[in-house]
C-alpha cells in the first residue's frame, strides 16, 4: 500500500474512527473510491487513505470534455474530472478516469426524455445511481481486486441481525437515502458510505485540514446534464415530438386552453398554465397519449394510494410481494423534499403499492416512493418508481 504522505496527520482520532466504523474492514484493505470531483467524494477518498486503507480513485466521464467544461455546478463535468485527478495526486492514490459517456446517455439521458414523453416526472439521479454507478462501476471495483467501493453519499450502512441495512444519514439536512432506494442487498454488502455519520460542516472542515483544494467548492445543484435547469432544452433536442400541442382540460371536461407539449408540465404545477377560471388551478394528471394536461383545484392533488414499478426490497422478509400480503406498515416518502408519510403496503391496481393513512398531495408518476420502517424510521426498506395513483377526487 502506498502511504498518503501528502496528507497531513491533523485529524482527530474520533473522526478517523467514525470512518473506520462505517467501513468495518481491516486497515490495508483495498477500497475503490468513486470520485466525482466534489468535496464529498474527495473527502471520502482522503479520509479512507488517512484511516489506513489502500485506496484507488475512479472518476466517470459522462460528457464530452469540451462541452462539459462549460457546465458549472454539475458533477462529472470536465472541470470536476480535473479536480478529481488533482486531488488523487495530492492524496497519493492511483486514479482512473472511465469513459461512460455512451452508457450514461443510453441508461440515464434517454430514459429521462422518454419518461417525460410518458407524462411522468423522472429522477435521473436515481437512475444514474442504479445503473452506471452502483452496477457498472461496482463491476470495475471488483476487477481492481477491491474488497469494497466507497462513495460520498450521505447515508449510513448499518450491519443488522440479518445483514447490512441502509439507513438515513445522521445529518437529516444532507440525507440522500431517497436517491438510493434501488440499492440491492448484494450491492449494499459491497458498498461503504464513510460520510453517513458526519455533518456536512465537519466534512468541509476535514477537507480543509487535509489541505484539499476542493474544501470550499460549492455543491452541485442542477441535474448534471440539464443546462441551467431548463430540462425542456434536453427533451426538445432528443424527442422533438414531445412539443406537439394539445388541450388543457379541466377535471369537469371543459377545454380551457392549449399547451405546447406535455413535456412542459409536471403534477402539482401551478405556474405557466395560462388559463384562468377564477380559482387557482393545478396540474393533476397528464394524459400523454391524448396530449392532454388535466387541471383542477388543489384538493384534486390528494392521493389515497399508489402503485409501484421497478420495485426493490431490502427489508426483512423474502420480497415486497410478501410484505404487501402481510399489509406491512411503512413510512412512504414520495418526494425527496417531503417527510415520509404513514401507510401500509398492499396490492394497488394489481401491483405492489402503498395505501396512505391520510391522503398525500402532489404524488407524481415517475417519482420514487421510498419506504422506511415505522419501528426504525431511519431504515430504508426499499421502494419503487410511482406507476399510477388513486386520487381522492377522480379525474375524468
């Protein structure tokens, strides 16, 4: 193992022990660190090296370098690859850059565009974690003879009586468990999340103490491949027929106006409808096949149940189907910014789903419903992508 001589011995023993407790592997074990070029992944690699592990840094190139370097505030862009390479040199670890541009386009960007065409509201960060990061990159880590792969995600991996469990981060403001619901049990056995027990300020402070140039680097904000937050720019380029006009229809069947494409609307949207009937109107349903945007009052956004597709189960028991048969109580989180709501698992429209104890507002197909255990609210049981909803006020 190459000693990270460039990293000063300044960190408290407590911080190093927090990292070792999260990893639970002997010193000297080879670990691949996924390095996006941001402060979190860079600090992860540096802290692992400081804790005595044999660290190999790997960065994914997801864009053309020339185009990507113009995109600020996004992970895996040209400047970020440069930052990751520079950080690996400072830490004193080997570093590899993998060209995953074609995979990322096929598995994430194309899926993003198709989801909007179906009238859904996709979450490309989940799809990215599910495919190029936690499937393809894990294969690379194993090829490098690593015993584990570590990322800078703010979640905790806790070994329970039946094996590793996925839990929300100690810092609730930074928790990223919603975006990792699709992590399988096999992947969880191999993954490590050294930052899950740390608050973000402590991570930045550690990065500064370690002399890392990215210590003050701003966090990424936008979807990485969406320029300046304008997702329609991407969809119009990839799926121009998504901009075909159609009707804006009230729940009662009245045609209130025209729209310029269903891809410009999401469930719960109020602004930009350009129709007026006196009371505020919200998008309550998108019928992509009929090219209709259905609007109604706010109470029409209330959802009593939802069905799921592409489910993943990492809770106790054999499957999510078995949990549905047992009407297992759960806490369901339907947006990354919303707290989980109580309900129970059941078959909805013939598929695994959630029946809420009280109606939830603004549940959108394409988003994720992430399931947590009521008896241990930090524990992720799995989840799925929202396929359909049962609304308190049916649309026409």
